[in-house]
C-alpha cells in the first residue's frame, strides 16, 4: 500500500526543480510553489501543465502534491523558498 508523500520528500524534489536550468520559479508547478495557490484546482492545472510539457520531475511532484492536503502543499511551498 502506498503511503501519502511526506512534506520533506516533496520539498526535496521541488528544490531540485528550482535548481535546474529554467526551474527558478518552480517550472510547471509555479502557481503552487512560487505563488502559493495550493487548492485542488491549482493542482489540476499543474498536473496538466506538467504532462503537456513532458517534464518527468514536474509530473512526479505534481502527483505527490495531488495526494497531499492543501496545508501540506502550503508547507512545501514555504519550505522550497527558505
């Protein structure tokens, strides 16, 4: 059985996205990671964007964020910019 992603796991992947060329504002996930829009509808937009661009790490993180609560997403967003 798959457990819910943890905040540290998601934050680590988000930081890796920020560190890559072109990822400085969170790439496909910028509305969550950089703008702190962490609602379910925002995740849907990010999942679609990640699949359209084909960015594997963004797809993976979008899936992680989709499985998290809104407050957990907010914690990831805050944690990635520290």
